[in-house]
């Protein structure tokens, strides 16, 4: 990484008295060895496991998928489940409510601004309403649409245009909900600029 994350970087906080900084969950990248290295770069950034499906956690090698050491804290796990083509807000809300009922830890949601031909104003607001009603503690928004029809997962990381302003408008509409922004952010200067509008920033591949 060209610009190491400084020790004075924003701290992780769900009470939003301070801004926060996270490193995105990345398949085949953010394993426990990567997280230990990233912890050397910053004491306070929130780190994520690779995205793991609920089926893999239940039936697969749980220690390899979820294992971590104390040095990695604060560390979070990203769970995926259901059919990605059934991205219904109520379904996501039901998942959040079930997790809130099962654990005392904060439950957060990471999403896109919309899917395929959805109107991003309506789609993102509807999803937010559902997950907040279910008890979601924090929302991270990748400021691109997800195109399930016509684009590969790799292409979805770069081709759909970024719309940071849509995430800013969501924060304005939901001032009490901690909201982080993700997508195409490459420098610490950009991080600080986004923090003028939202509560947190999530970096992806640039952190790797």
C-alpha cells in the first residue's frame, strides 16, 4: 500500500462520537494472515474476515474460515446467505433480526446502491428502512449498482459508475444511522474528504 494507514486514523466506534475506518472483506484476500499484517499498519481500523456463507460456516472448515487471533481485534465477520438473485429488502431485514436475536454483538449490513435496473433512490432507501427496522447497527454502502445480469463479479467491482452523492443523501436522510462508504477510494486524502459527509470509510483492494 503506497500510503500506510497512520496511527492517528479515525477509531472504530458505533456510538459515532468519532469517525471510523475499515478494511473490506475480500474473498481469498483478507484471511487471518492478511489481517495480522493490516493490524501492524493500524491499531484501530476495523478488519473483516473474508466473506463466508452461512452454509460454509455450518458444514465447512469453521476454524479455517472463522479463526482469528486476539491481535486482530477489532475484527468482524461478513456472512453471506440466500440466493444472490433474491435480494429482497424484507429478506435482508429478517436475517438482521435473526442475528440480533442470537448475539449481543453489533450487526451491520453491507450493500450496493441498487441492483440491475432498480431506481437507486427508491431501492437504497427501501433496503435501509427494512434493516434499520430489524435493528441494524451500521450500514456500509458500496456506491455502485450490482449488475447481476451481464457483468461478472470482477466486472462489478469496476464497471458500474460510482455515485458517492447517493450515499451522502442517505446519510442526510438518516443522520442517526452510522453510515460508511465504499468503492473506488484510493488515497487517504479521499478518505478524509468522504468523512466530511459520512461516518466511516471502507477501503478494499488498495489496502491489500
